[in-house]
C-alpha cells in the first residue's frame, strides 16, 4: 500500500491532495515545519491512527529550510507518492522509486529532473548576484489558478491509481 506524502510548507493544494488520498483509500502524511498549523487541512472525521486504508498523520518538524523534505525522505518506501514543489525533494523521491508531483500538476520524472535541478541552481546563483547588486527581486512565476488545481487533482488521482494497482 503506497503512502501519499505532502510537503505542506507553502503548498496551495494540501486539501485537494488529502481529498485524493481519502478517495483512493491510501494513507497520507502531511509534513511541515512548526510554523504552520497543519491540522487545519484535516477533517474532524479523518482517522489519524493507522487503519486498513485512508488515515492522516501530521509530521511536524522543527524550523529549517529543508527539515520537512528530509523528514519525508527518511520515511519513503518504493511506490509512495510525494506532493512537492521542491525539485530537490522530487529528485530524492524519484531516486527512492517513488512518484513526485508538484502543486500545479506537473509529474516529475527521471529523464528531466537533472535539468530542473540545474535550472534551480542557476536561478539561485542569479538571485544571489541580484541581491548583492541591490536590485529588487522580481518573481517570474505566474499566479496559481483553477486550471492548475484541476490539473493537479487529475494527475494525482492517476498517480495514486497507478500506485495502488
């Protein structure tokens, strides 16, 4: 039985991901740092103890840039599914024979993850250079919209279906 892990720090689709786990009857772990109220995503009637099927566990970790990521990686088993917008966590999940999807519905794969990691590195270098020069930071990301949410739910449902068959 696969488990759905959600990197809930700044994840706009945590509720949808839990709903997909509930529908697919798979366990769900919601991970985030201590600065977030992760229980707000869980319904009162959701089981929080392991059962034969769906249940939700909150994995609250200390503050730190990658604390939730490393806590998730430590618990991953082959076949699990990870929701994250962090390329590093996605790469580690793929390396452990897991599936990974971002909140916009993009499914990460082994063929392209190295290129994404390279782009992330170059972007961080550029950001550091821009900060040293005193230039304002300008986001190049488009706003999250309902199409992103729908694509995420559709693709996550398919990943969970594949993982449970």
